[in-house]
C-alpha cells in the first residue's frame, strides 16, 4: 500500500513537470559571432525552440521568426521610422511593446489584451540584468547573462507562474535588442 508521501512523490514525478514543461529557462546564441539566431532551452537543457532574425533587404533586426515546439510566430518592428515599437504574435496571442520614454531603451512597457507589464534593463559589475514586473509591481521574470557582459547566453529566473512563453520571448528579445543597440 502506498503512503501519502509516496503518492505525492509519484504525482509530482509524473505530472509536476508538466506545469513547467514549456517554460524557457535558457537562451543561447546559436553562433558565437552572431546574435541573429537563438536556441531556447527548458530546465533539462533540451532545445525546445528557436528564434532568428529574418534576412530581408534593409531589415536590420526588424523582423524575427520564432518557434517553440509546434507553435510558431514572429516579432516585427511596427514602424520602420521608430525602432522603439514592436509587435509579437505567437500562438494566436499578441504582445505589443514599446519604450516608456522616447529614446530611453532601458525601460519598456509590454501589453497583452488584458495585462500591462514593465521591463527594466540594467548593466552593472555583474553584467546585464532585466526584470519583468506585472501591474502589481511584482517581478515575474528576471534574466541574467550567464557570463559577465557576454550577451550570448541568458538564464531565466521565474518568480511567478504567470509568465507565459510569449512574455519570456518578448523579454529576451528586448534584452538582446538592447545589447545590440548599446554595442553600436
């Protein structure tokens, strides 16, 4: 006869991982010399998706294709004249994001149909850090670069279960975009 503790362990072993199965835990540049192609990994370090810049003429990082499992989508610059407004469409969900203040790329607002979020970006002696907060001013996702000042590898730390794959992708995209803009 199984004890309660054994049943609980079996439950989490069989079903507990499903809660986090599509959560992105790492993002890594596919090539060391380019930030145009990325692979997304889950908590077991298995590749679960990717996103990459679309190579269109005069399209300097303005369009990105993305995929996680069987789901696909894109990120596009809303206006060519304004590199501070993007739209993400993924799995029939849309997120719009733009800078909070013009020409200030360290703070972004992200909006879905029903929620608002804010992303702040910091650089200090530990490297790059980005924090996504919800409308209650609670952090739900923190991104840190794995190696100090190296924008090619990112670690995702979730502080809430309310962070969707779409928000994770938008956040890492904005962090990478900021690194590209700051390195120019």
